[in-house]
């Protein structure tokens, strides 16, 4: 029997902007990016082919209050890393998949055979009692090619973090 995925009980509205900025900084540290590549938030511009997008906010999944009034939350920031390619050949699709797979391994600190993609030593520091504890990823998938010949490849990612106040 498969374990049911927990449902969010609220939103960390105050943490959304901070987590978004921390994720942007982290993504742009990926050693597999070329010098002129940058991961933008939700906007493909100036020939850039990498973005990340969050459509659900920063979500609270568990909350506990101690006897002194301190609150401890377990939160998640789900987002999609999107890689736009104009090569929709089999080779182009494999390149897109392998790029996102390596990027995902790096983000999640998974073992990898490539020396230049060693995982980050630590995740970005957050303020206000928030701390990134783990990053997980799901399966990579390609969307249907657009009429202009581009195809978006998507890597769903979840940043898990705690928030204490």
C-alpha cells in the first residue's frame, strides 16, 4: 500500500519571497551552466533557455506550538525547473534529459560521476528562523513541442525547509 502524500495546512506567505530568491541564487550556482546562462524566475528572455516557476507558493505541512508559544513549521516550496530546447530530435531530447538529470542530482546532493558537478557544500542561509533541510526531485518530462519547434523539458523539485518563530 502506497503512503498518501500529506496535504498542506497553510501558506508561509512571509517566506515566499525569501525562498524564491534563495532558490534563484542556488540554481545559478550550478557548475553545468555556461558563463552566459542564467536561470530566471518565470521569464524566458534574451535567448535564455532556463527558468524556474512556482505556482503554489510556500506551503506549510505541519505546525507545532510549544508551551512557551514558540512555533515550529515544516514547509515546502515546490517549483519546476524548465529547460527550453529547439532540438526536438532524439539526440536533442536526450541532451535535455541528461542536462536536467545532472542538474537535479546536483540540487539534491545525489552522488554523481562528474567531478565538475559536485553538489553544493550547503544550501543558502535563510533569515527569520527558516532553514532548508532537503531538496527532492521528481521525474523529468518533456511537454509537447510548440509550433515554433521548441520543446520545454520540466524537472519538478521540492525544497523542504523548517520555519521557527
